[in-house]
């Protein structure tokens, strides 16, 4: 082997083992291996190393190492006899086998990586001293967090002799005594930091606990002390049981692990996103239910009721219009005062009349509840987006993640056979994804290939944009036709009411059909483009589906707020807010129905056709982009409808629960894992970002425009007597200032901070700045970690350089000594 090969081998060994003390916990396995090696070999390996060092030094006639003493002579003789009994089969130390000089061997043998873990008694002795020092420092420093980590355990401080059995037992007893006097947290940290095997740590911990029990049994505690002791134990057990119970309440944990194990992180990200939407809707329902639905249900207004026909489940109209489900049911006075005059004869004084009974102002509660619900949702989304952004764009390279997954991802607390199988599948799938990312090659293509690829991409995007524009124009003209038809039906009194309500399902049906068929065209165009990376294909599909969904929602918002709201009397409506709420309910329902149809025809029937007719085992791949954008589309409808239907989040929650179990069953039975595994490390961040910026931002703009600019209906709802919904807060502030002049500051604050749209833009700008700064922090961390990784590599090169320099200097000294000897001999 050449000198360069030897140096690389030694430097690699040095780079791995000579780490900083902060990495002490990460090398326990190597400690355990070395201790087991010491147990098996006894003192033979140490004696062999010392004997070989001594022979090399004698040959070089330089730097005599002190190896005198009866213990060393006894160990050397014992090691030589053991070596002869082995018949020379024991392997030589890798450093000694390279034939290095005495100086090099001396330095390398004195390194911490060469002495660590060789003597268990030395380790126990060193940690005994550490615990003793810690006990002394507890008087002035109560926490071990400030305790600076010592260097790795080494026998250098204890000489080269090994401890006897009696000495090791005494040191173990001292260690047990010191650990017993430490607090529980410090004791756990100290045991965790010991470079011993798990069995030996467990033995030491059992000895400490047995001694504590003996001490407690010998001490006669008072009744109060015993009661205090039992209360603390019971409280701790109750707290741990409560935490375990909260963890068990997390829904769908087993199902999510099973999906992750079979289909990878891409499909898992869809179900995690669905779970996130469920929590958002639960929060929205709790807010609206506590502040709007419950107070109005306790004090219902006087209304005429209609019989239930069954068609309401599809249309959302009929008897549902006279319930807390829609905006028109809510009162425009202060609860609990009951109003007998529900018509338009009420004037603005009824909004705040009888200020002495100011128990619950429903118009004010309606306005601020909707506003605060959107504001808190926006804060939660921004926080979630920044958190997932920092988690998914971390700088762990694939090779480092692969190493962690390979050696440290197994949970040894899992003992059930089913759980073990799920975990092994999950780890196997993650390893496949990481290996696929590592083996992915970016080949350089010629100019002609790149030009052809750009042409194909341009044609594909042209087809997608043209089809989306055509569908958007079709929905626009069809909604105009529906609006004119409603005006004609209002003039024609002979129209069947049931038929009139059934026609209202035509617009949601057309939009749902477009949302079902057009993504199939996008997938066909994507297959034509032949993307090399599955993740790139998924991101492109998400962009095209997002373009389709947002354009549909934009046309529908214009239809509701630009046509229906200003002309609601011409189509025979008394409350246009109820009509918009019913439309949003119908869109949510039709979206769910077409999701079922897509699952049935697009996945189940295709699998049966492929297996029975085509005689192939191939199954369809789960379309992540289309299904995720369907979820975002439905959630945007729910956020748009919460102003007009406060109970609409409940409908969305039921829909999401059904979609979860339907999609989960379909994925398990009808779908297969992607042929090219890929790690979807950034998909969750992209989903949350799309949910925040296009979805929630668009819904907030529409709701804000409705509150500030559109005149409410004059015969229903809590704002029936006002020009805009926004004036409810302003009118209440005027009454409050009139009754209590000392509260005029609140009126001015409302004027400057709520009525002025400048502060709304300032708040939005602050959110964007927070997101920007967080992204910049993550980018800076990425650069710093890259620099640190380069520094680690440079330190390895430095070690190689130092060893080379050391060897060259020794050779120069050796040559100089030989020249001096030759000169002396000649003289």
C-alpha cells in the first residue's frame, strides 16, 4: 500500500473518531463496541500495543517511552503468553500494521480516539469524579445545564495501568453514591452521557434506585411527608397518563403510518393536509357556534315554519332557510329582547334601542365574530406556513438523512407485531425515496433537445391556458343565462317551485363537471411533456389545477356579488345573502358527489378494467395535485360561505371526514405506489402556502368587499337597516360615545384603526414581511450549515496535512541523524 493510501486510511480513521466533546452522545455505540472488545481481549490488546511500540522505539533508538514497573512487566508477559496461545491469529492493530515511525505512532496512540473506552474502570472512575464535582457545584450552581462538557473519557489521566476488580467495585460504589445524591434530571443526564453499554447503565441505575429505596425504608417519614410523597407520585402518573391520552386522541395515526409505508410521503402529504383542514373548520365552527349560532338558537325570532320535503338536502333551500343555518335568520336587535315586528318597518333605532338591556348585541357580534375568525385563521395559517417552511427547507442533505434513517430511526418502544410491520414498511419506503434522490442524475442535453423540450412545454401550457380560459368564459355566460332565467321565472307565476329549485343545481353541476374533466386533460398534457422527476410533474400539475380552480371561483364571486346582490329583487329574492349561502352549500354538495364519482369511475373501475380485461397488474397512481386542489377549492367555498351561512363549516367537516375514509379505502384497494419513488419534502409547505395566499386571501377580499361596499337586504339579517354591514360597529360606537362621553377614545380608535383601510393593508404587509424575514432566516441558516459542512471537510483535510507534515519532519530528522552518524564514523 502506498504512503498516500495509508494516510487517507489513517486520516479517515482520525476524522471519524476525533470529534468534539459535544458529540459525545452520538458515539455511544462505538464506546460499547470498544468496551466489549476490551472484555473479550482482556489486557492482551493493550500489552500487544505497548510491546509493539517498545520494539519500534528500540529499533529507531529515539524517544524511549517509560514502560517500567512490575505491573507493566506482568501485563507484557501475560499478553505475550496469550498471543502465543492464539497462534498468531489475532489481528494486528491497524495503525501498527502500517509501519509508521515512532513519533507518528506516539502521537496517534495518545489521541483520545485510541484510548477511549479501553478500560471500564477508568470510565467509571472518571464519571465518579464528575458526579462528585457536580455535587460540589450544586451549592453555587443549581443546574447542570451550565456544566461544561468534559473531554471524552480516556485512560490517559489514570496512567496506562488497568484497574483491579476491587478498585472497580469501589469506584462503582462511589459512583452509585454520588448519583444517588444528585437530582433526578442531573442523574439521567449523567447516566446518558456515560460511554457504557445499555445493560451496564441499567445496572447502575438499578443500584441507585435500590439504594434510594433502602434509605427511604430506613427513614421514618412523618404522615405529612408520606402524604406529600404519594401526592407527588399520583400527580406525576396522572400527568403522564393525561399526555398519553391526548396523544391517543390524535385521529388517524395508524392509517397515516400505513399510507406512508405503502405509498410514500407524497400521498401522505395529501392526508395530512386534509387533517389540517379539519382542524381549521373545527376552529371556525367553534367560534361561530359559540358567538352566533348558540345565542340565536337560545333566543329564536318569531318565524313562520315550512314543512320538510327532502329536496332541501340537495338545494339547501326550503325549510333550511328558516333556521340558524343562514344569515337571514339572525336578528337585528339586542338579545334577549324579542321583536314582534320582523318586517322592514324597523328603523335604525331598533339596532341599539333599549341600551339599558345591553346583554348581547347580535349585529355587533355578527360583524366582529366573522372578522376575528378570519383574522385568527390568518395568524394560524401564517404561523403554520412559516413553521413548515423552516422544517421542509432545512439543509439536511440526502446522504445525511439517509444515514440517520438507516442507523437511528427505529423506535424500540414499538413491540406490537402490526406496529412493527407498519414501521418497517414506513422506513423502507423512506429509504427508497432517499436513495432515488441520491441516484438521480442530471444529464446535460444538447441544444436541439433543450429547444424541443421548451417547445413541448410551450405547447402544453398553451393548451392548458386556452382550455382554462374557454371553461371560464363558458361558466361566465352560463351563469348569466341562469340569472336571466331566474328573472323570467319570477315574472311567470305558473312555474313549479320544486322545478325552480331543481334548476338551481345546474350551475354547480356544470362547474363540478369542468373541475372533474379538465384535470384529466392536464395529466394527458403532462405525460406528453415527459418530466424526469415525479416531484416536478406534481408541482406543474398543482400549478395548472390551481389556475383552473381560482378562475372558476373568480367567475362565481363576480356572479354572486356583481349580479345577484345588486339585482336580487328582480329575480324574486327577499334575502340575497340566503341565496348566496344556499349556492355555496350546493357547490360543496356537488363537489362531494363528483369526488365520489371520480373515486368510483376513475380508480375502482379502472383497476377492475385493467385486471379483468387488460390482464395487467398495474393500478392507477393517486393523483396528488388534483385531489389537493379539490380540497383547497372546497375550503375556499367554506370560507366564502361563513358570512352567509355560519353553519357551513359543519357541512365542510362532515364532507372532509367522509372524503378521508373514502379516499383512504380507495388508495389502499385501487392504487399503487409511484413507479419512481420521490421524497415530497416540500409539498406540505406548498399546500399550506396555497391555502393561505390564493384561498384565504381571496376569500378575505370577497368578504371584506361584501361588508364594506354592498348594501345588505332590507328585510332579513342583522344588518337589514344599515347601508353596509361595516356601519354596525360605527353606529354602536356613536351610541356608546353618546351614553358615556368618557369612552370617546374608543370611538376615535375605531375610526382610525377599523374604518381606515390603511391599517388593513399595513396588517397584510406585516404578515408578508414576517414570511419574508422567516424565509431569509432559513436561507441564512442554509448558508451557515453549508459553511459548517465545508469546515468539517476542511478539518479532515487538515488532519491529513498534519500527519503528512509530521511524517516528513520525522524523515528529515532521521536523515539528518544518519548523516551525523556517517560523518562521525568517517571521522
